[in-house]
């Protein structure tokens, strides 16, 4: 799985049984999952994590989490009520099914499994989180063009990127995000950049030739908007090719729903989103806090990776004889 996609996904592990911790951790590593767990147990701490900006692909929940029978079921109800987009995978002691649950409770879980047989969990993870194949060349190219665009606009910063990963949640990070439509013959959807306003404003105010008193949120909007345009322009030149002429009435559209109070955005798709985290670090101030910028791709309107190909560069056309230098 991991070698094919070179992608990972974060899962919240709500399982306090130390006896099986090593085997569960090994399974996560095999399945390209990054397991994270609360430092302190209890429903309040779990819900606090879910209210934060932690972006997740799913939740691994033990039916007796909290030390008592049925406590896991009650916690699942609260999780599902707050974050219904997150798939919950339930570990049980004796049966690999939701037998004995009420119909409404059973519907909350993507699957139930035991540690004696993890094949069902593996198959469900594939269909729930890793159901889409993202070509390695595409993911690598996105990171290259995004890093180059951010480095151009934040000249006083080094730009690092973490391992790309998949998320199932719909949480918006920070106070400001940009949104641009992505269209080609093989994909249609959206790209987002998300960031915390004050953190990025701090970087802009320390850019060479810019005074702190002259930088406002409007400058931040302009820079992130320009970054979005640069990335989309590079994406279009490298991957989109010549768009086919299609009747606009034949193009599918779905409503985009945004809830500002809950920092929630939905594109009407259950598929996992491709997420990349870029970290900006000031070159002349190593003690300054790093500033993250999150990038998400939502190919919710069309996704045909078999038709993906990189547009030929001028150099390759010269080498093939299709062009010659003047």
C-alpha cells in the first residue's frame, strides 16, 4: 500500500490496552498509518482533540476504551455526532462484527475487527482511506511547484514539506484560506491553501524591504492569492494540457458548504483528500516559530488517474526533433 501510493494517513488511536500495543503499532506501519493517541484518556480530552486542527483519516477505537464495557460505544456516539465524516474502526475482544448493536449504533462503524484477524480491517482501510491512487509523479510535482512558489513569495524563508497524506475530515486550519478550481481532461476539483493569519503576517513583516507598520491582512490575502495562482499556473502548464470542448450543461457541479463557526468545509464527496503540509522557517532567525501552510486537493468532480500524463517540456520536444532552436 505505502510503496504504491507513497502516501500516509493519520489515525487517532483510542486503545489503552498495552498488551497489544506493539502489534497494533506494527500493523499501522505496514498500512501507511501514522497513529497518534491522547496523552490523557477520558471523553473530554478526546473531544478536545477533535475540536482542534488535527487532520485525520480515521479513528481506531477499542470497544472498552476507558476501562469499562460499553464506554467505547458511548464515545463513538459522541465522536460520530461531532465528526461524522471520520470513519471509525472498532476493535472488539471476541467477534469481528457489530453483532449485538442497535442498527443506529452499528451504522457508526466502518468495520469491527479483532487482533486475531486483521485482514478485514486492512481491506476496509483500503476502501475507506486509500481508495484512490495518486500517481507518484503528480504528488512529487505538486510539492516541487508549491515549494518554488512559496520560496518566491517568502524570500526570507526556507520551505520544507512533510510526507503527503490523506485526510477524511473537513476541518479548515487557521483563519484564512484560498480556493481555486482545478480543471483538466483527467481531473476536476479544487485546491486550497490554509494558514493562520497572525503567523503569516509575522513572516511578511520581516521580509526584506517591508515595514511592520505597512503590512495588513490585505497584504496577506494578496500574497496567498498570488501563491495560489502561481501553483495553479504551474499545475496547468505541467499537467492540464489542452482542455476538451464540453457542453457546460454536461459538467457536474455540487454545492460547497462552509460553516465558519465550526471551521468546516464540504465539497459533497466522501473521498479522502490529498493534503500536504509546508513549513516556512526564517533564514535569519532560527529561533522563530515555524509557520505551517496546509495545501489540500479535492478532486470531487472528476478523477481519472489512468489518463494522467505530464505535458512535454520544450527541452524534450527539442530532443525528440519536434522543435528546433532558432
